[in-house]
């Protein structure tokens, strides 16, 4: 195990941030696996999951079982860890520009074609060779950049580590939820085993969710290249996914240790670790992200939930009641919040106070919904 500590100069005088990378590298790695947690720095279950995975990988390394290089960043966003105010930690948005840390990541296809260059003449009929060439180009483009702010320096450092990975797994959590996954549709059902091992209650697919999230950067490059150069032999898109480990309060030793064991077994099944493979339980098949329904409050209210996470609901079922807290109906009137689609109720709010347009529940539906627009993720 190699521990690497990188200092990132802060935006204010006298400050810096520490980024830790843990690297396992066998003598002749067959692939590179990149895992990170706490990109939204206030989402911490993934940090404990990776802690336990590191322990498993140390044991596997000592036994000579590792086949792939595996790089882990258990706290990928040290900038977000500093956002402490009034006794509360908030690590989802950058305070300088209010940007969501998991939005607006670079489009690598646009990066390598920023001069409108046609690269078709440099490719061969060998997909592995074309992959190697593209990664060289991406690396050179990234190395030519000059990041200025702390956020730019952090993102640049992360991308320089992840650009040549064969798997990129980004560990997050929701507010109060069951395990679920966001992934591009081109990777399913080939990676149903990832859903199975994670115990995903809902695996939702979108090629472009509209926000430029981190997980879409890596397969998106190869999907766009295949469309731009349709006569070239390309490898399959890189596996990349956002793994949502339940909710904010689900940092628990035995639970997250089991999550780590399941991730380990996923890597075993994929031939990255030469250990004894096990068979996971089956998870539901993937569904389009356009079928995801966000239930929102329309005024200030107190949420009173009637159904637990994991409930199978039908359109019209009452999910919760909203107790009015101002106006003529204050503290005497409750209004029902009903499902607008059939599906599984997989996410609720820990905070029961709601406000206008506040997302208070999520249902993974079976059929695409009308009027979803281009921004499919909540901010």
C-alpha cells in the first residue's frame, strides 16, 4: 500500500488542503480501478466503506491476489470539509461560486477537439491501441492546463489520476434512502452484477443527466468518440457509476463493512482480484432516469411520512401528509402528498421541515415521465 499526500493551495492567504490517495499496485496490473468518496463532503458513508475496503485490499495484497492497480481517494473533496458554520457542516456547494461539487465537470471529447481538429487519420483498427492513443491525448491536454483556483487545482489533480482508469466508482449518499445507482445506459445490463452486489433498490440510467456529473465524464468520452468517428474500432465505454450508499446518517461500522465486502466481491467477479468468487443476490434491472419522480412541497410545511423506504407504490397512493404551518390552516390542516407514478419509494428527507419546491420524496418509476427536461438530477 502506498499513501500519497498532496497539498492543494487554498484561495485565502495561509490556507491549504490535504488530499490523500491510497494506491495498491501489483507488479503487472491488468487494469486500473479508481474509487472516490465524499465529493459531496457532507456525504460520509462512502468514507467508511473505503476504509474497510482498504483493509480488505491490504490482506489481498499480502496474499498476492491483486491483479489490478486500485487507487482510492476516501476524502476526494477536502475543500468541502472546511465548510463549517454555526455548528453545522455543509459540503455540497462551493461557497465561492455556489457550484455543486458534482456538477460541470469537463467534457473530455470537447477538450481533445477544442481546436476543431479531425483525429480520424491517427486511429487504427485496434481498439486497445486507439484507447491508448486517446488517453495520451487527454493526458497532454490536461497537462497543458493551468488551474488557478483551489477548486480548479483539486479537479485537475483528480482528473489526472482518473483519466486512464478502466473503472471509476464515485461513492455518495442521499438524504435518507436505500442503496441506488446512477449509470449510463450503454453499460447496462453488462454491469448488472454491480447493482446486484450493491443491493441497489433502483439503478437509473441516463447518458447525459444535464449537470455534467463526475461519473458521466469517463464513459461519455468513448460514447461521443464512437459517434464522432463511427468507422473507427473503439473499446467499450469505461465503467463509471455513482454509488449512493443510503442516507446521511448511515455511517455504521458493520453495515459499511458489509458494503466494502460487497464491493470487494464485485472486483473479484470482474477478475481484478484473484480471490474466491461468491454469488450476489439479485437486484432489480436498470430503469431510465427519466422515470424518476421527484415529489415536492408547494409551501412551507411539516412532512408526516406514511410509507417506509422500499414501499412499492402506485400512482395516487398517499406517500405523506403535509401539515400547514402558516395561514388560515396553520397546524390544523394536513394535505396529502400522492405518488404520480408506479414504482419504488427509495428516498425521503431526514429533515421534516419542507419549503416551496423542496424535494421531499423520490420514486423510481417504471415508465418515463412527461416534461422531465434536460436536467434530470436534483441540484
